[in-house]
C-alpha cells in the first residue's frame, strides 16, 4: 500500500471531526424545562480543523445545525444528524481509494450560554466510525497464453479494508467557546484530542500512526440560514 494512503484516511476523519463540534447548539425544545422561554435557530456552518500529528488542515463543505437556548438558565443541550461523508483520492501506486465515515454521538451535547454576554461554552462527545475504505474497482484485460484471443475484462469487486466495526476506541470530546451573535456570523474555537482507532482490521495500525493525538485545533463560523 502506498505511504500516502493513510493521508486519504486522515482526510475523511478530519472532515467529520471538523463538523462534529457544531453539535453544541443542536437541541429540541423538549430538552428544556416546561414553560421556560427557549430561543431556537438554524445555522449554516463553515468549519476548519487542523490535525497536529498529520500536519493537515481541512475545510469541509458547509453543515447545517439547529439550536435552542434556555433563556432562563442559559442551558444548551441537544443532538445533531450529519450525513455520512465519502472521500475519494488518487494514490500513487494504489489508484483511487474511497472511504465513507460517520459521526456517532455517544451522549447529549451539553453547555452554557451567558445570557448577558452570549459567551458560549459547550462539549460534544462522539465516535468517528469509518464505515468503509476500499480501492476503486479496477478492470483487468486478460489474454490466455495458449489462445490468441482477449477475454472480456475481469471486474474485481471492492473489498472493505477496515471491516464493519472500525471506530475510535473511546469517544472524542470537544469543548469549544466563542460569542454567539444571534442575527449574524458567530465564530467558535477549541482544541481536542483524537483517541486511537480499534477494530479496523489490517488498517488499525496505519490509522493509529497517522491520526490520533492531541493539540488539534477547531474553528467554525456559523451564519443564520
């Protein structure tokens, strides 16, 4: 396998990691005490994540999150649904490598908003699940040595190189902060650690050499949508 292949895997994980922390404000009204005034909203967010170990910076496509704030207590709590993310890249000596990954929330997002200053602090906890990672399907023209004819190309079906249970061994926890601007863009930042991956079959050690570690930074700008 090409030495660059882990960078492709890292890119998929980075994309999801960059989006995951925006769950801090996603919350249904039912999460708050009955009768409390709740401010709810919907934002489009553009995020950037830098992974220290791989020295990679990723800016994934915009995400959407909905939020609610209890105006009596400043409490925020909720969840978010993000689509799976697929990433494809041409790798030297390997060809096209495609991976699909998902964020799996492990518990509700919790945090607090200072109602007077709109300073926000919140923590999101989730696993990164790499659903599939495979080589793009190649076709091989075959000619039998004993026959002066060419057979139709043989199609080799893709093989999931990480199996069915590839995920971070323990949840990722991101605590971030910033000032919420209810009618305009808001920016939130934080640092976080990515734990080791487990159950990724032959690629477990490859992933763990390229991705896990501390000192990673996150920044996101959210705008009303």
